[in-house]
């Protein structure tokens, strides 16, 4: 009683005591306890930390990188946290850029081209009570002008729209999402700073939210997607989500409706392109979130067990595991291919009362419909859409393996992506395995071997045409003149049949231009005299005369 009275006189309250526990207790764990291997720390991340410390600031490797280091893994990305402001950080590095409005951070860039690496540097943020934040009626887009001058603001639902109030490290730790992501590692003295028993949770393989999970999801609904992503990533290591952390996920998912579609789209791509796409689908099903996160993600989950989409997800995970680049356009093209393919076939055949369309316009219209129905305005335009469209439009061109088409096709910028797409189609039986193998060899062969491959295709086509045009019950020609006339026109009919076969297979250039017409041979008049040789032989005799 006396203590409570004194606390009251001094302005302390029960809420203050709770606030103290909310920030946790600072623990400095030495190297002999955490056992992090310093060799796993990226040299450029060390350089950023050292540069900041030498300038008089606090600086640590933070977040998922520390978690992975504790587990003996080599992190793919390194983030740094410091008490220096973004402007102070930027002034210390030659190639540093301040980005973001909602959370202002600095990207320190090393290297150039594909080999470049970005170290993300954030300033310690204060733990702000949303009740004390400035509130706006709209969202990030509708209230853009109003938010420009605010450092900490929330919308009517309590979602944080601005969080750029700097504070001490203990408050920065409290505002992070999961305990295993809220640890700080100093590579210089090899100490891990832990406020919320993240090391113990890492040892127990537990994914636990800091604070009240429902409140934290309300502050930023994207934490729901992050919870799914981390649980999928760590599931292979045996991690399980704490029951209290998982319980509000389904109910809280309704809050995602207020998150900008562009941000949800980016978060969806992170779910599918971090090397754990298959595990992510399993987690979504396990947590009861097969729908409601993002419409396009709903389609991925729905089709994840179909042979083609499953092969695409597995291929994406494999490439990420091997350190190879992955493009969102390729995976999304695979997911939506069934819609394009079915719409294309409907237009060619004229189903549902539609007039039949030629293959090329039919494919274009089918693609436009899929963009409008599935992608919308978020990423239905720009480079992503252009790459997806090109992958799809190149598919019918793989059916044409004569003339100059193969040479021009392998020179296309998106040939490798389109070929990999066709290769997956062959793996699931949608395309002939022989065609996929032919293109694989042609794309890597020299000029001599390419000529052999083209000759091989011509021979195969002639063989098929002879079998197709043979009529065992046809009557014999009535006279030799009729026989010569049939033979004289046989080559032209074969050419016409080959062109017709290519059109039926959809072999139309993606630029919409029809192939150059073949020159027709002039049909010779029947000779009045004898001689039953072929047209070629007859021509030779005439030339000789």
C-alpha cells in the first residue's frame, strides 16, 4: 500500500509498470553462450556497422539475420539498426539512398549490376501508443497530403500509417513483430542483445509475437502475411507458431481489406519467391487462410495441386535454393496459364455463341481478359505484364520449327523464360517431349548442327504428309495426262497442307504479322504426247530440249 501511495505521488502508475515489462529486460549474451560463427556474417554488413560505430553511433546487425546466425545458417540478407537518423546514415556512405514514407530507411549499396548487394539500415524507433498518435480519416492514398507532415499517424482502425518517431533501442525491440526477429548482434564484440527471450524461443523452435497478437495485427495487418511467411520458412527447421500468436489470424485477416493493393501484391510475391512457396501453401491451409489474403493468392492456393502450377512452384523453390534469380512474371504466367489457354481455345472454336477467331487475335483477347479479371490495375501494366504477355505469346511459335522462325525465336530477350515455360508444359504432358528436347538442343547448338535439326524436321513433316495424303482406295488416273497433273501439283499441295497445319497449331508470330506467303508454282498444261515421268523429270526433259 505504501509503495503504491509513493508511486502515485511520484506520478508512477500500474500502466507504467506494465510499460516497463512491455519493453523487456536487456540481456547481453556473450559468444560462448549464443555460439554464432563470425564467419557467417557478411563483410559488407560488418563494414556498415563498423562505419557507424566509428562515427560515434550505436549499430547492430538485427532481425532475421540474427535469428539465422543463431541457427547456424548463412543469412541471405542483412539488416542493420542504429540510433543515427536516416540523414546521418546517408552522410557516411558514398552510395546510400533514403527510401520510404511510412518507414524511412536507408539503403547502402555495394557493387553494381546483378552482383550488387543492399544493406538496409533503419533508425531505432520509439514505441508509440496509438491512442496518442494523430488520426486520419482516410488511408495512405486518400490522406497523402495530410500525412506528409506527420511522424506518427494511424487510421480509424488503428493501423499505423506513419512511424518515424526515433527512440531508444529497448523501444525499437518492443515494436518489432516476433521475438526471434527482435535481437541485435554486434559483430565487433560478438554480443547478442536480447530483450524478449528471443534466444530461448529460437532454441525452443517457437514463433511468438511480442505483445498482444490481436493488437499487433491491428497496428499493421501485413504482420499476418509475415507470420505466414516466417512460419513457412521456419517449418522445415521444426518451428511452430505459438497458439496465442496463431489464434487471431483468421479474424484479423479482414483488416487486410484496408491495406493498399500494391503493398499486398508485393507481400504476396515475397510469400511465393523466398524459396518456400510449397510450404507457404501448406501453412495457409493449416491456418485456415486459403482465401481472404489477396485474390491472386487465392488462385495460387486453389491450383497449387494441379500438375502444372505445382511444377512451377517446385521449380521456383529449387531456383531460389540454388541461388538463381526468379521472376514474378514467370510464376504468375504459370498460375494463370489455364485461364489463358481455355479462353484461347474458346475463341478459336467459337464456343458460347461467339464467332470463331483466328489463333493470334484469339490469344491476344484471351490474355487481355485474364489481365482484367485476375491482375487488375495493380500490376496489370508495365514490365511485369509485358513479360507475362511475351511468355504466353511465344508458346505457339515453338510449334513452328522451319524456315527462319527458330533463329529469330532464340534471339528474343524472353526466349529463356518462354522456353522454361514450355519445358514445364512438356513435363506435365501438355507439349510433346520431343519438341522440348529439339528446342533445348537447337538453342545451344552451332550453325551446322542447327541446319541438321531443321533438315530433320523437314524430313519428318514430309513423311507425315505422305502418310496423310495416301489414299489406298482411290481409283487410278484415267489417263497419263491426269497423272502428270496430280504429280505436278503434289508439291504445292504439300506446302499448303504444311501451312494449314502450322496455323491450326497456332503458329502465328506474336507481333501479329502473318508469315510471308509461299510462291505458287505455275501448273503445267498436260502434255499431248507420251511420257509418264514426274513433273520434275518432265521439266528436266523440256530444259534439255
